[in-house]
C-alpha cells in the first residue's frame, strides 16, 4: 500500500505561484507589431503551465515604456498593491515592464517591501535577493540605454540627411519618393504641371485664385484631380 505522503503525491499538490501577466507592445498603431501581444500571451501561458504558475489577472497594452504614464502598467501596480498577499509578475522580458527609471524603480521598491513576491521571465532569471535586484536594475538600465541610443541614432541620421540636402519625409507635390536612393525626385507627370504653375505665377499677373482658374481653364490636371487652389504653390 502506497503512502499518501509519497514524493509523487506531494509534487501534484504543490501550491502554484500566483502571478499577474503583463504583455505590452511598443506602438498604439494596430497595423504595427500586430502579432506581438498575441504571441506574448501564448508563450507566457505555455511557460506558466510548465512552471506551475497560476495567472490571476492579465494586463495588456500598446504603449511605449520610455516614459512613465502607462494606464495598463498603473492598473497592474494598483492591483498588486491592493492584494492581500504578495503576487508575482509574469512578463516576456524586463524591457516589457519598464524602459524608464521611474517604473523600474517602482517595481524594485515593491520587491523590497514584499508586495511583489517574484518576477518571472522565460529568458531572464530573477531572485528577490540583493544580487537579484542588482541584476534587475542592470536589465532595466540596459532597456533604457537601448531606447536612448536608438533616439540618438535616428537624430544623427536626420542631421546627416539635412547636411546632404535630402528630403526627410513624404515627397511634396510634384515629386516622388525614390525607395532605392531614400531621396525624392521630380514626378514624371505632375512636376511639369507644378513647373508651369510657378512660371505663370512669377509673371505677377496671377493671384492664387486666378492661377487655379488658369489651371482649370487650360485643363492642367494632377492625376485625376483638377488643379485647384489647394494644389497651387
């Protein structure tokens, strides 16, 4: 007869770790990173099943973590602080939780006062010890460094394009973006219309309204639209 206190029996009755799940993507645009939240939820639920983690509540949001002020993050913190027992946080990576010192510091403080019992990540190990908290600070610091460095790299690229006299955004009327050269060039059709409009306007005999009438009278067209006041340079 098997004992009820066998190791096998004890393993199946072991208490699960209670965690809130937090998933975040960096952009609020629906057509960007569209699979990010869904993929995080799937992977984290599988990880929770393997690691005997009980997910008590799920928080998701689409917002950058570079600055404080995320609604979903704030609701998660409020839920943890209001809980009668310490809870853990389950997330894909520390950079999903914080990319700024304020939010990162809040999490570490809640670990200090034992409101956060554990932080669980599939690719990052954390223990609520002095060394563990130090490594967590390093992870948050790396996330912030990545964001700050990315901003500086983008600004440097913009300054270089300005020095070369290149256009920075969508081509203005009469031009088209060249995806190969990352610059703009005259549109084969509409550039001639714009040039003609400037040539007429520089004569000093037209106002914007009369120039629009001139374009309409001479049936100058941009694409399928007549050249109206809004199209005049």
